[in-house]
C-alpha cells in the first residue's frame, strides 16, 4: 500500500512540475505585436478664393393668368354665367338657385365648373348656409 502512495505522489509531482514549466514558458513567450502604422498628417486646407458677387436679377413681372371677369350688373347677367358654372352639376336646378343668389349678392360668378371661388373675393367664399356649409357653387 505504501508503494501505491509513493507512486501516486511521484506522478502528481511530475504532473504539477510539467504544468508549471509549460505555463512559465508561455508567459515568457510574447506574440509579436503588429507594427504601428504612422497616422498620416492631414494636409493644410487650400486657401479659399472668394467667389465673385452674384448679380441679383429682379423676378419677372407676373402676367395675369386669366382675363378679368365680366362685370355683373343685373340678375339677367347672372343667368348665362351660372348656366356655364352649373352645366356639369348633378342637381342643376339646385346649383342654379344657389349660384343666382350668390351672383346677385356678390356681383360675380367664378369661371369654370368648379373651384376658382377666390377669384370672386371674400363675399363669394364666405357665404354659408345655416349648417355652415359653403353656399356658392
């Protein structure tokens, strides 16, 4: 039994010494570090040449996009204008009635079948029904 204990101690001693010696060798060995590259120095910025002053040109005068609306003097002048305005409306009689009212009060009917209400001014655009809906077509 003593022989087994001695054999065990010798084997353990040899195992420990080989591990210690191998780890010492690893510590002494250093991996070669990569050579440091020199950081390039940025070149000085070239001096800026001042740009020549720009010539400012006045914007071109705006030309009127459409001919001025014909003046409405009486209710009779409203009929052809409202007829043109309401020709594509699904409820033509209702459109004509509202258009005639707006034309009589504001003395204007916008061109086209839809939109362009701002051409007749604030009277035409601000007229509303009792339900606060736009009255003029």
